[in-house]
């Protein structure tokens, strides 16, 4: 959806207004309502920092002193952002605790002035209203919101390892009660306007064009929000009950992610104390949270993500495209792109596989509706954009073709030969291969310059990463266009080199292999997986193999073992499982058994372990070997030029595999351990377990120089 | 000479008996699938389309101006207008002939036309008394009034009226379509055995034509939650259909003395057809190869009680309009829509009847019935089904495909139309 509603915050021009350097404008309307509009110069976003607070404070002072003001409205002049939150750069790497305290004090003081303002205050929310923006809105008497799709309201601080500390925890608790406040703050969810209204976070919703009028109508009767109500007080008294309930939900993540716990403490303790004390709790909590590496890693990832999402050229979401192959990936791609607005020809060679693909698409849409990510109407419109085609069809007027057929070189080459003949000349021809060489696929084409790898991850609708892989002849312009295309489709692209496994699978494979080797050495499925989830992985490696499919993983393992025989191999147990047709989740059995409510370790397989360790993992850090193998391979990727820099490696691994985000990515994690220590451990393992642990030359170099992968 | 309308390509969904494979899809779903397949398989740039014209008898209440809904859902540009047409059983033909008329009037050169019907989803209706109560209930202000009105409902109020049955009953003569067929078979003395034999042959031909028909059918994917297969073929034709089984069926419309049964009547069916048509010149400019041309067409009214005789009047009108041309004998193929086996047989008798020619058609010589060998060669609506709004377009598509296969030149397509009309048109290949 496009928003074409500029300047709905500012009203008719005849009124008196003055603009301040940080883009904060004050306008006194003839009807006595003052409008403060945020319009940060040279940016599409409004952010809060010390200078904005300074100017806002002075404006509030002057308004306070002047007479004849009947109401005060806060608005934005940006097309899709109210206030996106604090300027996070202020919290980057080397900020001191006292700096944070100062900024928190400044924000709390300023917002308290808004809360104490004698005439009614109204936040006219259009566009993203997150973090500090939401805290400003909470300090107002009334909140009205536009129903534009860009309007999203909430406090996502905990997702960055922070705690809302400009009154967010305190005021949201007072507005909605501790249970609702905890729900919103701990999940960090941003709500669309209608949902925010349902929850009571905003008072009214209207079209963007009517927003200012509605805000004025809220302000003009001169009513401040009614103060404490009995209901509100009763709700706040629930705090002691809310806390243990919410804590139980946090249990699994609390160790790695302290911020939600800290926020919960502020919410529940602050609920029963005066505002001033609750604000002090906020401050203590954020100082504690911001000092952690977790917070720094999460903020750093946030910036990496932002940077990788920024478009550099003109390429847009494809208007028309084709997906060749209606398997799991093909269906996932067709669903994703069609839901974003592209018309997609979904092509397969016969009706039966196409029918399965279309069923998968329908299922994805149904799930989207069930999860309220989409409306019934969106889902139908999306489905309508997919044109299923069994057998060859003309492919004219396309912007993009993504091949997602079987992972066999002959198959792909044949398809690309046909595509070169059939598909429109200016279409980008992409392959979604996860293992095969782009250059080799492209070599059958007369114009290999428009062939590129676009490796999406499964499930497409959930995985934000796309590896963009130019072949040796790919036109750099096509690479740029493919990057932007992925961005336009709401994905985050990382350009990687055309070597087997590309980046993510290559780094992941030694980790998966090492985990299965641990099993072959007698450790139990459950112990291995538990060790890795305790490390912070979203899912244990053996479970992940089951999800991916043992056969698919075996295929990738083979490609990689052929390419890097010195470090990679196909574990025997994978071959055994494949022979027995136990492909993991899809066949009901792999390392785990799927049938009951929860997957249980496959007892039959475990009974066959030739070696067993009766004592279990006593005294061993089961996570160490897989993680070291992963870090070493990450270093090799950097060394071999597969990724442009350590940031790309970290971002890709976090987005592509869920690598413990609080650790900041594998190379960031390596830095925190120290390359020298890693080399030492790798050498010890090399002696004990074999040559596959031979440290990467780049690691040796870093250890020697005693520096990290990331410059501080 | 004015430009001819070229029929360039056409696809249809399988025709599925009511309540079976396609029952979950609405008329606009079916139409969208057919139009989308037409665009995808031809690769046509939808920007060149001047209008979308679709026929449908029972337009779904939630898709008023169904053609517009289909066009937008299938990805036609917003600026391309769309109109839904209704000439009962000839709605699918009406879409085609309207395109021709618009072309001749200089109002467009490229059209997507067709017809769609979901007879499975024709709604049940409340009777007038219940509707009235609902209206008053909605208007009632006080709770007391509401309770009063609500308590006035009687069980009989909730007995629905089947929209399908209402639609198949002629409003003027008051006869159900099947009853009009009974009139014909009585008057033309067509025995039950002959009707059943004709029906059996329709099934036999449709079954034998399965592979041929696949050329015009596009599979429907993920059509329902229940099945796990694409819907690929018409499910009306019965391979195992026997004369004995047909003979056992009870007459439906005249239970005592009638001869029209569910077995020798057309099936109630869901389906959609889409055709790409354009003026000959425009087709040539766009590099589109025509399957054939629409060379003449006529609609004419007749007695609603004997609506099944419609084809005779339409054929006669065509001949009268173009002296010396368009006699049934000129056709390499003839399609007479099989509303009822007995009705087609009555038409064939009347075609050879000098009396009928003189008295009803006011001409000296009879029209002359076509040989059975060139009539409905791939089966007809008795076997394939009759999704009323779509059938006309299906006949055109099936006839043109067959004409191409046989390398024939001319086909005559004709239908009887509920309410007392006949439609006939001539298709030609170069």
C-alpha cells in the first residue's frame, strides 16, 4: 500500500509557526490549539535525541508561559513515520552508564512536562510510532491514530535488549494494567491502529486526512484524561499475580535475554508505586540492560539489518514473474511474492506436482489468515495473483524468473536453456539453488550476464535472508537489481560468492556434521540438542536436520564434502537414515520420532548406537565442538572471499539460521571469546579429533595480531 | 466487407456435476480460473484487451457484475471495462455475439468473452413471508417489538426456495424446463427408448473424446480441501453407462406418463469457459493465429412452452437473412445443445418435417436434419453437463477444436433457450 498522505500533521498556512533546527515546528492555530510537528531534516524518520528533547523542552516552556492555548497536539510531517524511537546511535558501543542516565533523565523530564501540561494534549499518530515515539504518545492525555497501513504503535525496546525507560513501562501499566502492559512490552509487538484501539492504547482511529481534525476535536473540549479510576487501581493491584505468570513464559529465554525480565520487574513493581519511583526503576533497569553485550549485539544486528535492507537502485517488486518448479520452495516463493503484490506464474511440468504446490500455497495463505498476518480478502487477492501452469507456457513481459526445480545440474541447465529462449529479454533469470554453481548453470546461456543465484530459505515466509550469488559472468547491474528486488519483496539480501554451499549452508554444515558425529560417539540426541539450544540456537542441530529433511541435508553434505574434503564429510548415520527412508519430519521419523504431540528422540535409532556413554555428557561441553567447527568455517568463508565482511557473515547466519542473536553472530562470538583462545581450542581438537579442526589461516592471523574480526 | 470476428483461443475448466469436484468454487472463481488460464497459455498482454464480456445465468449475490469481478481478479488492467450478459442458456453465446456487435460498431477490437456457472452455489432463498418478517425485525426499534416479531416466525417460514429450481422454471408459461421437454416428446411422439439411446450415445462419444477434450480443458488446482488431485476431466460422462441402467430411471417431470428422466436430460453442472476473440485485422497485427471465425449468428423467440424448438427458428432465420447460405447441409459439424435428449430428437424430426417447415417456419422446404455422424460428435450436455451460462461458449470451443482436428470448414452451433428462444451461429475456418 502506498501512502500518499503527506503533511497531514501541518495545517493551513496562515497560522503562526516557527521551525527549529532539529525539525520540530510549533504552530499556533487560530482556534487556540498548538501543534508541534516533528520533521527531522534530511531523514525519512523522526528520531528522539538530546537535541530534539532540548528544543521540545524549550517549546513546552514557551507554551506553558503563554496564554490562550486550549490544547496541544503532537504530529508528524513524515509520510510514514510518527516517531520511530530513540536515535540508537546514542547507545552504540562505547556509551557510558552516566551518558545513558543523562539521556534517560532528559527524556523522562520532557515527557513528564507533557504529562503535566495543563491543557489537553493529543498525539496524532500517523506512521510508525515506536519506542520513544510511543512513550511520547503515552505521556499525552489522548491518542488518535490514522488507519494507514504504516501506522504501527508499540514499545519494541526489549527486542533490542533494552527497557522502555522514558516512562513507557510506567505509563502503559497505568493505562492498560500490568497484564496488558507486560504482554505488549515483553513481546515488543507493534500494533496496527485498529488493534491498538481494541487494546485501549489509542482512543480513536480515522483516515489520515481526518487525523488532525480529530485530534483538534479531542483537544478542544478542554478535557484532560480522567485521572485515576477505581478500575485502573484494581488492575494495578494485579501486578503480583501478573509477574510469576509472565516470568514462566520468559523462562526459556531469560538466561540469554535479560531485558524482558528487567522490564517485567519494572512493570510489576512500578505498578504499585508512585510514578516518580516507577520512573526511577525504569532508569535503573535500562542502565543495567544497556551495559550488557546482549544489548550491544542486538543493536548492532539491528543496524546491520537496516543497512542491508536499504535500497541502492531503482529495482522494484516484480510486477510479473515466474517461478519454475512447484515444490516446497517454489510454492513458498509463489505465495510470498503474490502476497506482496507480484503476479506469479507458477510452472511445473505436470498437473500433479503443480496441484501439490497450489495446495501448499493455499495452506500458507490459510495459516497467514489464522495468524492474522493477512485478512481473508488479502489471502484471496494473493491467491488470485498466482497463475498455475502445467507444462510449457509463454513467459513474456516478466521482470524475474526464479527457478526452484530439482537440485540437479542437468535439470537446471535444461531449464535455463529454455528460459533463455522463452522468457522476456529483460527478465532476471535467477536460480534458487542451495548448492549448485551459478556460473556452471549460467554457462549454458548465451547471455549468462542476466543469470544469478537468489537463494531463499525455507520456509520462505518466515526466513528474511536471501543469499544473492552472482556467477562469474553476471552483470554487476543485475546483481544490484537482484539485491533491490529482494529488498522490495521485504527480504534482506546478502551478496555472497559462488562456491559450494555459498555462505550460510557452508558454515552451518560443519556444525550439523559435528553434532551428528557427537551422536555417533555415543552422546544422546536429546543431550546434543539441549546443549545447542542452551547455547542459544533456536532449534537443536539434529532436530534441524529432521526439519530440513535428512535426504536434502545429505545432498548438501555431499556437495560440500566433495568441495572441502579436508573439513567436511557425510556422517554414516545420515546415510543409514536415508537408506531406511527416514528422512526426518516429512517421513515421520529421523533423529526424532514425529507422531505424538511433541517430537521424541527416535528410540529405535538410539538403541542402535554402537558406542554409548552411560554417564551422559558429564563434564563435557557438548556445544563446543559444533560451534568451533562453525566459527572456523565462518573464518574460512571470510578468508575465501565468500562474504564481503564479517558483518555480512554475522547477519546472514543470524537471519539464515537463527544463530544466537544475543551473541551477535559467529564472528562476533569469536571476537568475544578471542581468536587466540579459539585457535588454541581448535589445535587441541585437531590433535584429538582430527584434521578437520585445523584452524583457518585468517584465525591464525587474527590470533597472532591479537585482534578481532570486527574493528571496534 | 466488414471485419470478421476471429476466435483465437479458448480454454475451459472441466465440467463437474453439481456438488462434486468444483462445488467449493463460485461462478467468479471458475470464471477467473478460465480467464487466467487463457491469458497464461496464450501469453497475451492483457493491456490489448478492450473489454471483458461474460455470460452467467445466476450471478452470485456477492459478485454483482460478475464479469468485472472476474476481469480484475484475473489481472486485467483496471481500465478495461467488463459487462455481464444474460440470455439464459445462451449467455455464453451472447458474450461472443456481443463482442462481434461491439467490434462492428467500432467499440473495441480485442475481447475476452465466455461464460461461467456454479450451479452448486445457487443459493436457497427465504420465501416472501420470511423475508418480510426479517425486514420488519431489522427495522424494529424496541426490544419488545423485536421479541414480538421474532416470535411470529413459523417453521414453514424457514422452508427455503431453491434458487436453482426457480431458475429452471419459465416465468411466463409456468413450466419447468423438463416439462417443456415433455411437451415436445409428446407432440413429436418420441419414445423413451429413443431418448435413452440418444443419451447413451452422448455418453459413449464423450467418454471416447476424453483425450480430445483435454486439449480444451485446463486443470483446476487445489480446487477443494477434500481431494488431493487436480481436477482434470469432465466428470459427467459415464464409462459404465448402460441402456439397462438408463431404462430403470423414473421420469422426473411427469412421474406418471412422462419419459424425460435424469438420465436423458442434461446434467446440472459447474464450469466456465473463456475465449479470446478479436477483429481479423487486429488479430493479424498482434500475430495471433485464429482458430476460426464467427460468420453469422441469430437469436429468435418462440413459444416458451416449446422452448426446445428454438434452434429450428434460429437456423431458419439465419438462412432467411443470408439466402442460399447456411443450410444445415453446408455444415461439416453441427452442435445442438442437448438440453434434453428428447428435445434434440424433436428438433431433428422437425428439421425433416415439411409440415413444420410450412406451418411454423413459413417456408416451402424443410431445413434438413444433419447426419448423426456430424452431430455432437464429442458428446453433449446429457453427458458433459450444462452449466447454463457457460454452455454456449463451450459449444463454440468444442466445435472449433473439432473442426480443426477434422480440417473441416464450417460448423453450425445452436441452442434452445429457456423462456422460448433459439440461438444459432456459424463458425468457419479458412
